[in-house]
């Protein structure tokens, strides 16, 4: 039985390359997650006439720069190789399809690698940042930790109301993309115009759905930040450095948490692409 091309197939086939880059991503993001705390300590240290904390912060930033540059140099080569082999494999499997569909599906398959190269590291970043921020905010005040959990639950609930719509509009867009080469080959101006107009209509539908989802999420973020600042201001023995750390971790928490619905949206799209590129015919919604 032929193994379907999907994220699992790519992770299994290229496990060594992906494991190395993700290990570097984890190290990079642990350092990133510590920066607001180090800045807060540095502020309090400098106000007390000490520079030790500032030295630790500078050393951490230097190490972070070296790791970040090295990872990006490696990533370009590793994921470029994966795209090459994946495109060749999909071409071999879909050789019986029309050129238009084969062309579109090879382009779609690159979105798997794009997800692993760009969005998966961001998701790793999000989980690390969420974990560190939740721990720090809970340490400062349990009420801050509880508000952190509640805002993520609210964001996922907002996305869940639109999950099926994301899948359907992406399916219509991909169906239209599969027709592009055939439409261009016919050379009829009206046909090309209608095709491009259909692409625009589906892209607008996706964008409008995203706008509604992120509008709802943004309202949750405003409430979260406002509550945390109000709560922090009333904590006993609060210092300028701690206020900065709470504000920074609260903001970074909502930025990281925002990656969860974005990742779920991408997952919906990749599920549709998986179903499409592993099929042997049309998948029109009708």
C-alpha cells in the first residue's frame, strides 16, 4: 500500500534534517523566552547600582544571535532539499493526471514544507513562550496565571466556530487553482478573466473569515492585557522591573497564544491539500 504524502510522510522521510533544525529552534526560543525576565532583573539591578544582571542579559543576547544566524543558514539548505525530493515524488505519483492538476498539486505540496520551515518553528516558539510566560505570571500572582489560561480557551473557542468554513473556502480555492494551466492554455481572455475573478472571490472569503476570527481574538487580548496590568499594580512590594516583566510576558503570551488559531487554520488547509494531492481525480464541492 502506497504511503500518502502528508506531514507524517515528510517527518518520517526527512527526520534527521527536521530533528536538527527543531532542536536548534528549541534552544533559540528558550533564550528568547528568558529575555523579558533578564531585562526586568537588569532594571532592578541597575537601580540598585549593580551591573551583574546586565552582563548576563548581554551574554544571553549574544548567544541568541549566533544560534539564530546559524539556524537560518542551515534551514534554507535543509528545507530546499526536502522541497526538491517531495516535488519529484509527487510528480512521479501523479503522472497520469492532467498537467494543470499536476502543476497545481506540486505547488500545493510545497505548503507542507513551508509549514515545517516557517510555521512549525513559530508554533514551537509559541509553546515555549506560553509555558514560560504562564509559569512567570503564575509565580507573580496566581490570578495572572488563571487569566492566561482563560484567554487561550476563549481564543480556541472563537476559532472553533470557524474551522469548517476555513476548510471549505480553502477547498474551493484549491479547486480553482487546479484549473489555471488549462484555462491559460485555451488562451481565451474571458476565460482567464473569469478564472482570476474566481480566485479573487475565494481569497476574499478566506481573508474575511480571518478578519472576523482575529477581530474576536483581539478583543480577548485587550481584556487580558488590561486585567493583568491592573492586577499587577496592586501587588504588594511590586517594583518597576517586575511591572515591566509582567507587562512583557503578558504581551508575549497573547502573541504566542495567537499562533494556536493560526496553526489550526494552517492545519485545516493542509488537511484539504493532503486529501487532494493523494486523490486520483476531482474533489469539487459541487
